[in-house]
C-alpha cells in the first residue's frame, strides 16, 4: 500500500491539499438559484444515472469540494430529502473490551482470536487512543439505526482509525454490535463491509479496509450508506452508495472523483 501511495504522489498533490479547480455556475436543480458547482470533470457518474436517488445525490455532491466531504459527507439544506443520523461519541476507554474486539475483526477478521499485544492485561489500564499503537488517534461514534431496512433498530458504530486524511493510514468502517453491545454482530457487519477487494469473503474485504471512509444517510424513509475510497490524493477516488434489503447489499450509485490528477 505504501508503494502505491509513493507512486501516486509523483502524479498528484499532497494528501488533503486544496486544489485550485475551475467551477461552473448553473441553476440550482430545485430552486432555480445560481450556485457554484464542481464540474463533471471532478464528479463523474459511473452507475445510477437516471435513478432519482443517484441524480439528486450527484447534484448535491457537485456543490462541494471533494476535500471537504471525503471524511464526512454533507448535504446542502436545499436537498432536504437527505438527512443523517444523530451520532453520539463512543468512548473507547469506557468500552475497551468491545473496542479490542472491533480492532481484532478489522485486522484479523476474528474478534475472538488471540493477539498477544491486544490481550496483554496492561492494555486494560492505558489510554487507548493516546498510549496504544493499535489505537493511536482512533475514535468512534454510535447511533441506533435500522441499517438493514428490516424494521428493527441496530447499534451501529462508525469507527475512525487514525485521523482522516492526516495520517499515513486511515479508515472509517461501520460496525454493528449485538443487542447487549458486548460483541460485534459479524453477520450484520459483513453486509456493511463493501471494501474493494480481490475476493468476496469477509477476510478479503476486511483486509482491504484502509482508505475506505463510510457514512450513513436517510432518503425517503430508506436507510443507505456510502463509501469513499481514496488515499488522500483525490486522484481517481470512488464514491458508492449502497442499500441493504432482504439481507443483501446492493450498490445503487457510483461516482468517480478526480480533483487533483495531473
């Protein structure tokens, strides 16, 4: 992964750097007002053209610089049909036992496996995000969401590994906990792990979770989630929108994002 980043660095700007990019002025799609939008050269529809959800999502997308929405998606007030969950801070130290299980699942695809450093009793006494190399600069948010659209609320954790766009490696996966919040619900989490990979098995998808940034939003009574795949150079990134229904995850929309390619 580091070799790939080094290669891209020759062609693209530094991670997180704002790039001077021409923008268009066009009529706002809903209210007819003049707004500055990023051209189709920045956001290219790869899948979903003609689908109302994807078209509206794209129009909202074009109002934002990719640098400003990669880590956390935003919706312009004009697009009120899109809303977001209410997240609360989930303290890793207060929930360190489950946080360790999440870390094991992300990196070893088994929340119960034996990892000497993570099983060391000393880790139960330290400040995880400050003192543990496994959790350095990690943070998490929690919300109750019907993430799979089956009418039942789940406990969903939006886990941030490292500081987004500000560290050599970072990610922002979604994880579902069991009702008691003591274990990861692997079956439900597997439906959310849509990382690009060379295989369909959970192991393959979890192994490629670096540089994948997830978020959740609501649209007309439906719960959807999206994934931004990019390493901070904003050169040929991808943004995809997914929906879970009948225990199956379907990609609905996909966009290619190219802001700083030369």
